[in-house]
C-alpha cells in the first residue's frame, strides 16, 4: 500500500507554523490567551469508574470527556477500544496505536536506547498512530494543553501530522517524527496536513484526535485495496465533536453496564445487596 498526502506543503523554515495562514495564526494566538484546562479539586483520589483491559477510567476522566480537555487516559481508552473491537476484524493488519504516555516517553527520554523495553516491536508494523501533546515538562506526562495526531506510514517512511489548531503542535510533531525515525532506524519525511479539520473552541482537540484516528484507521487503511494509492487527506471531513463525546460516553456506559452484569453473575462478587462495590465494573 502506498499512501499519499493531499493539500500539504513542505519547505518552510523551522519554527514557523507550516502552512498557517493569518487566520490560523490568530487562532493559535487566541488559544494561547485562553484559560487553560480546569483544575479538578484534589480532595480525595479520583473514584474508579471503569476497568477496561489495561485502562482504568476514573470519575475525573468522565468529567473531562463530557465537558473539558480530554485526558491522556481518555485517549488511551479510545485506542484500547479500537484495538479490542476493530483491529481483531483485520487479522492481517500490523498497525500500532501508541498510547499517549508512550509517545510522551518517546519525546522526552534523554537516551532513546533506555526506553526500548517500553516500546512495541515495530518489525512487522506498517503504520503507527501517535497522539502528540505539547507538554515539555519531563516530570508531567499529564501536562500540556493541546493534542494533535501523528500517523506514520512505516512502509512509505512518511509521517502525517493532523492538527486541529493550525500548526500549534508543529514543533512537537516534528520532534516526535525525528525521534521515532531514530528508533525505527530510518529517516521519516514530515508532512503537515493543512486540510486537517479545525476545532471551533479551545477544548475539543482531543476529541478531534480520536475521531480522525478512527476515520483514518478504518476508512483509509484497514479497508484500503493494497494495490491502490491511499489518500491521507482529511479535506472536507466534518467533525462532530459533541457527537464524538456523546458516542464515547455511550461506549463507556455500555461497557460499564456489561461489567456490572458480569460481576453480578460472578460467585466471587463483592457487591452488597444494594449493588455497590469498592471496585469498578471490569471488562477483561
């Protein structure tokens, strides 16, 4: 399979917002002035809400998913769900959905060799999806205030960057591309996708990452003809962020309900007569 970018331009000097017109520059400036992520009160540890394979969602994650910036846990859950519910239908696919925490580790590690054991085996991988965050604090994997998506075609040695705020994460995406290329042992060409759908507020970037991720994964890669070129353009794709949040919540609530059903049938159930439990509903 050969993938191609549509609507991307290369060659601008480092540090500039690649392809960002004045309207995008204004948006980025407005975003920089906007209030940052609301801080949830840390009075007690956040209550576990759903245990889904390797992901533990908390009540704070649910609040963020409904009303705020998506947490790294929200995006990790979405990737876990795609791996469990979508990828198994395509057993011949070799696509990696890298978790936000691992992408952060890749970008911040002083010595790339030291994180080898934390990375998946990329030997047979054709494509890698990486959620990119703008946090530059090595001590805070949950920091930052903007998400974007990097999709790497290993077989074509190309990285496509989808940023819903013009080029706000341009520097971070380039850095991630360079570091991943060093891990893979090959140079990667970087494409800033200028036709990426753009968010209309200051809090939907993570939702855009999730929706664009699924669209590219299913519509462009998994269902593609291996003998045809695949366009990675997102031109004219309309993103319903409110609908995306609602759909993700429906998935979570459905899984939570199923987890509660399984627990009620288990002879080892610790539920009380009222149905309460100290542990969250679990799907594994």
